[in-house]
């Protein structure tokens, strides 16, 4: 029977990045990764999670040092872009929300096959035992002493013992199922997605010179393009292999049976996004794969244990593909797991830290879940949804990103110093999400042909630019308090807009004296 210091069950994005992070932190740690599939993986691998936002991108390019690979083998993302194109003749005839230029802090479009092949090679080069074709048959957790994993490889049974066991098995959720940890988080969305071995260039969808001139670059196709309508959104994500990923995510007002095969999905697109449907129809002979999943979002009762086990990535929980938070939560979870293993290997008791880190992790998860739960009905609202996106970005960049970029996820002292402000903005976020729902319910449908340019909001672009600024304790605390104040001002402006639409918009958790900024933070209302 072989023994290792840490075994990671699952060698996808979550498992391999954790192995690399552990190797950098603990060079002498013996690490084994067990991966079910053979390697190298095919390009355009059939995995969701191709679009990264700021935390996930920073984790990959800076924390793990993969910037050269990302620049050379992946695609830099031209931000998020939203078209309110439900049943519209063309994307140039509706409201577009996005940036006219690249903002400072990068995101990437990831071909998961290319990336995971690279991660596997890098892990092996750094001394990680990366075992592929390993089908796990059983996990035995120990109260004390070593855990054990039974697996089959090439028809032979093996057993491995380990001081630490981390489940990174994705939606298979081996430990989550074994320990009955999965919970219903109240967000009921379904999804289907497929890939075409052909580029979908949204820039070719219009010949209108005015529409093209709204962006500094003819590169809208490099965005994560969202085609949105009531109760749903459709993603378009380019991959560096030349394939293009297309996904439909919807609440229960669009039953999964309406789009749970390629032909049904194409019929659904003809009803809701006809311009895309025509493009896909013309490229149907390049179809590479198709998958449909019910109830894509779920929670988990536990993710870290002082008894030396943990869950990371989709093996634990999953929010929603909207805003692409999957790699973010891999980054956050892996950082906590790495810290726990490092402390335990140094001889420390980790009982308290495992509990506190799990509380913080779930707090981040709950705050982010509020962006999705019961919010899908407003996705087609070209007046309210842009305000929501600006709020959600500001909450993300102004609060969650700050802790990750400044490497303060495990800084319990900073969290304690800022507890009052963080508690207040968490409550404010919940109230603003409810306010946005009420505003959308009362709003009159307006969807003029216009571009709402996020790069034209100086405060917004600066919030993105400053994410990686080095900050000492005092500067970090001051920034967090400024960002909290900014959120209170933004909430006051959203409330004022909602009142103008006839909503009784009283925001109880506004800081005393909060009022809309003298210079509007949001885009001007449609006229």
C-alpha cells in the first residue's frame, strides 16, 4: 500500500491548480493527483468554466505564475458584453452593455483541454504524481491517522493512503455524496451547451458603421457575449482552438425539455435569439458535443474539515455560470485549503482556522448567490439590468476582489477590523437585489438601439484598474471603507431611479446620510 502526504481526487482545473499551489507553498509535500480520464485531454474539452473573471484570472496568471501560457495559448477576453436581443432582428437594433475598450485587469477565455494538458505537464515537472485513467472505487475517511482511497487503473486495483484528502472530482462530488453534504440553495436554473468547430464572429452580424464605431476594436467576438431575455441568457465564448462555445441557461419559465437536445436547442434559439439561430444552423455540421444539465446550482454543508479533508471546485458547490464565478471559487477554496495544509504540516492545531475559513467561504458564496436567486426574470430588462450589472460588478470588485488581490483571504485580523462595514454591505446587497426585482417589475419596457459603455464611467474603470495596487494595512482598510461608501452611494442612486419608476424604494441598510453622488454613477435612463 502506497502512502502520500496529500491525495487530490480529480485532476481537472480545481485539482491541478491546487496541486501547483501546494507545491509552491510546500516544496517537500508529497502530492498525488488521481484523474479518471486519460491525458492529454482533447481540445475544446467538454467542460463548463471557459470564461474567467478577475479573481480566477489573477489566480492563474499571478498566484500560479501561468501568465505566459495564458498570453500565448489562450485568448484575452474583451470583458462581458450583454445584448438585450430577445426575439430581435439584430444585435445592432437593441441596447448593448459592455466596454468600448479593454479595461486594465485582464480576464481570459480558456480552452479547458489546452489548459488542463498544460497544468498536468507542469504538475509532473514539479514532482507531483499525476495518475491518469484512475477510477476511484472507494474513499475511507479516518478520524485519526491516514485516509485511504481505492482506485482502479488499467484493470488493476490499487490502494493509497494519505494524511490529507481533497475531493476535486467535479460534479461527481464523491465526498459530497458519500457524506450527504449537498443542499438545495434555492436557485433553480437549468443549462444546455454545445461547441462548434467554427468561429462565431458577432462583429459580422451587422454592417452598420455606427454600431461598429461604438467599440475601439472590432473584437466583440472576444467578449463573453450574453444574449439576454426574460428568464434566460445565452453565452457565446470563443476558444483558442478555434471552436466556439454556446450555452443556454434559464430558470423554470423555460423548461429544460425545450432545449435538452441540439435540435430542440436550435428550435428554442429560433424562437428567442433568431440571429444566433441562423448562424448556428449554418454551422450545424461542425457540432462537436452537446450536454444538458438540470439544477446546475447547488450548495454544500461542509467544505473544509480539521480532520484533514476538504472539497474544492464543483465537488463542493456551484453557483451559476452567469458572471463566470466558477474559477473564482476554485481560487478562493484552494487558497484556504493550502493555508490549512500548511498550518497542519507546521504542527499547528487547525480546528479554529478550518471553522473560520469555512464561515468566510460560505459568506462569500451566499453574497454571490444573492446576485442570481430570483433575479432571472429581470434579465431581459434593458433599463434595470444594466443597473444591476453595475451594482454587481462594484460589489465584486470593491469587496470580494480586494481580499483576493491583496492576499488577505486568510487575514482574520483584517476581517475583524472591517467586520462592521462588511456586515453592512452584505445586508445592503440583499436589499438592493430585492429593490432591483421590484423596479424591474414596475418598469416600462424600453430597449433603444444604444451602447451603454462601461469604459465611459471613470469611477468604474478606476475600480478595475486599482485591483492589484500594493496596499499596506492602513491603505487596505481605507480603500475598503471607501468602497463601502461607494456602494451606499450607488444603492441610493438605484433607489432614486426606482422611486422615479413608481417603486416605494426605501433602503433600510443605507449608511446614515447616504445620498446619490452629485455626479451620477449609473448610465442615463433611456428616453
